[in-house]
C-alpha cells in the first residue's frame, strides 16, 4: 500500500506551527479529551503523524493532516489506533489456517473435499426447514 509522506515544505510549516512543542491532542494520543500534549521536543525526537487521514490515503500529506508529535504520543497512537487494525487482520487469517490443518489430511486432494462436505450439510439443513 502506498504511503503519502509529507513534503519538506509541509514538515517545515508544521514544525513552525507547533512552536517546538508536541501538537498531539486528545484520547487518540493517550491524553485527556481536548488536552494537548505540549511536551517540548528534544533534539531530533520529533515525529510527523498523519491525522485524521491515514498515511495510506491519497491527500493525507497536507499541513492540516500533519501532527508534529513527540515519540511518546506517536507510540501510543501506533499501539492503540494503528496496530489493532492490522492485528485483527492477522488473527482472522490465523483462524482461517486452523480450519484446514494440512497435516491431518496429508494430501492436497483430501483438503479439497472438506468445503464440499460442509456445503452438503448446509443444503440438508435447508431442505429440513422447507
Ligand atoms: Zn506528545
């Protein structure tokens, strides 16, 4: 998936806007609702976050969508906001693999028979209902 990174110009303007202090705001960054972090940036410890439009979406690389934040705030958002979405996708695929254990059936032809059986069961259930 492409990421729309901020241009140097946007970063510089966002940097000036921040006044050298963390712009993270509200619960999504682990703060109180409406509260701004305001932590002064240590040398180099400054991150440019995409919010509210995620970096993967076109048009997210604007000054309005750029939040200059400290590593603490950025890490909180990544942990609680960005990662759960990815982790959920991973859990689903793990579960999916568990349905068809390759070792149990041995050959590839046996594995193919499994979905057909469950489809037949579903048809039987429907004919009982009608
Ligand atoms: Zn912060």
